[in-house]
């Protein structure tokens, strides 16, 4: 049985609540160019598109790109990988990477995906990232090597910890906008929010 869509869902879609928090705090505001690096079907873009933001993005799945194009037929969404996208460097005010980087195959792939996302961001721009981590669920995860783990829910993901995120913050030349925040889902997984400003 399909549940009815509520007015809030119509307005905001299935937006990540931590991205919504950035909007509420004024860090994502009208006139900004948004690049969704791994946009899927556009779940984080419903509100932004409705409010007239200039949004674009990539996803390697052509079906996902078809779905997001139905939301915004005139916008530029491309069936490309995050690491190999053909958008210009330093064009976006905000880069969204929501539940994407933990699909990296290994350390090298993670670095390529992260750098591909980061290079689209203007100096002074906001990088919003949400990804699976070991933080707070160390006892649940089983290492497989090269950054891959089996999580408590049985899924296999590339996982980071605080030290890794802080190393990448320094290497990218970023600055933490908020402290790193993690939500631990009991006996299943940890999801970490990592928000940077590009210096």
C-alpha cells in the first residue's frame, strides 16, 4: 500500500536532514550554484529546484539521471562518475556529497571521488558530505582491507574515521564549518556529517 505524500514531502522531498540544517542556518542561500556529486534521483534537490536554485549534478546511473531530469528538464545533469565528471573546476558555491563516498571500492577510488567532488567547488564554497564511518560503531565493523568494512547491518562499505577526515581536511585545504557529527544507528551503522569551507 502506497502512503499519501504529505505537504512537507511535496515541498522538501526526502532531503537529508543535515543538509536541511545547513539551509536553515543560511549557509545555502538563494543565488548559489549547487553541484550534487552523486545526485541519484534528486532526493536532496526537490526544495532547491523549487526555490529556483541553479542545480546540476552527476550520477553514474542513467536511470537516476532520467529521474532527476524529470524534476528539472532544463537543468544540467549528466550520467557520469563523480571522479570523472566533465563540469568545470571551481564553479559551484555548494557541493553536495550525500551517501556517496562510502561506495568507494578502495582508498584510491575514495581519493578520486573526493577530489572530483572538491574540484568543482569555488574558493569560499561549502562542501557538504554525509558518509558511513566507523565512529561510534567500532565494535560492529569487520575490516576487509583497503578501507572496506562489513557494517553491523551486513552491508559492505568504504568507511572513514575522524583521523581520516581530519587528514583530508588538511590535504584539501579545507576548514571545518561544524565539528564532525556522527549519528549511530543502533547495532547497524554510523553516518557522519563532514562540512567544510574551501579556503
